[in-house]
C-alpha cells in the first residue's frame, strides 16, 4: 500500500512539474515577444513622441509584465466566449472618446495603452486612426449573427433565410465577414476595427495612406492584421479585413487557449449554432495570418 501511495505521489509530482514547466515556457515566450516589441517600438517613440529611455520603460509596464492565462481560471473561458459584461471587470477599460468614433466601447487596458501610443505616432506623421469597434460580448455578436441568419439584415443585398435555405451554406456565407457568437476575437478585448468597415475605403486616397501606415508600423506596437489576403499563407477563414487589427502579445495566447479548451458544446445558444461541425468552426478561429500567431 505504501509503495502504491509513493508511486501515486511521484506520478502526481511529475505531472505538476510538467504543467509548471509548460506554464513557465509559455510565460517566458510571451515575455520575450513583449520585450522584442518594446525594443522595436522604442525607435518609433523616440521619433514620434520624443520620449527618453526612462519615460519609455515607465510607459510600458504592461509589456514588461505580460498577460498570463491560468488553465484553472474559469474567467478565461468566459472572456474567450464573450460571456461577460466588460464594465464589471477591472481588466477592461472604457475607451476615451478621443480615440473612438462613439462612446461606451471597451478594451483591455494593455491594448488601449498600445493603441494610444500607435495613434499618437501615426498622428505625428499625418495619419489619423480611430477605433470604430472593440469589445463585443456574446449577446452583441448573437444579435449580429441572428439578424443575418434570419434575414432581418441583408447580406450582399439578399435575405439569406430565403436565398440560402441550406444551413451549412448559409453559415459559410455569413462567416465570410461575421463570426459565430462565442468565436469572435472581439470577445477578447484584444481586437479593434480601425477607421472603416468598407474594403474599398482602403484602396485609394486617405484610406490607402492609413492602411499603408498600419501595414508598415502596427507591428512595432504589437498589432497585426490577422485577416490578411487569402492565399498560400492563409488558405481558410474569414475574408480579408484591412480594418481588423489584433494585439498579439495577448491574443496569441487566447487563440491557443480556444483551440485547447473549446469544443462543440461551447458553440450554442444562437440560431444556426449547429449548422457546422466544430472542426469547421475552428478553421475560422485558427485561419489567421501566420505572422500573427
């Protein structure tokens, strides 16, 4: 009996050590990414904001002590699925109207801090950046999805409830640009839409200048265009969204958390939730630009 107990304790100790090692490695990776971003962004801050080294590091506590996820934290699952009220959680802050096109939107504090730096730098170079969409909880995403699913909101000028009676085909049509509730990156407080939701806006003039600046500089502040143009590097997922930018130091961990912990049971509570198997739904969560992982 004593041998069995000792074997059990030894096994559990090994498991705990393994989990601890995995968590340490993940945290170290995020720390390294954050420090890399800090090193990259310093040149932009010196150039755009005339900051010295001391003020730079005092401005970046959220990079030096990066976001972490505990597998035992039930709140993480709620955040990932969007089943939260952002105003009731200290991790999220209301976006000041100076940085948004409407009042009442929320982001994670670290993400807002990074955007403010990016916006100031862009402004110093003649580019205007405004957040037009940020956190969207499950119910908000549900209203968007069901309005398209049931035909109240036309998609491409069509009532999809009539034009596409097959459930799987209708879901795929909506999924070109809208997420199923529970799967949207906007649930996480890490993702923002900038300036316009019209693809043609970014093809010429002012919109092209804004997109070119983001493409060339956003990574220096931790942001990445997750839904890049489809092709060999990104074969599946949503269509290209030049307006959608994700704060990778946090979002990369939440992407992995979703893949590891979510399943078919979590895709429920809205019309059309059973239209596709989870393996297909997961492709939209994972179908991001490789350099944004």
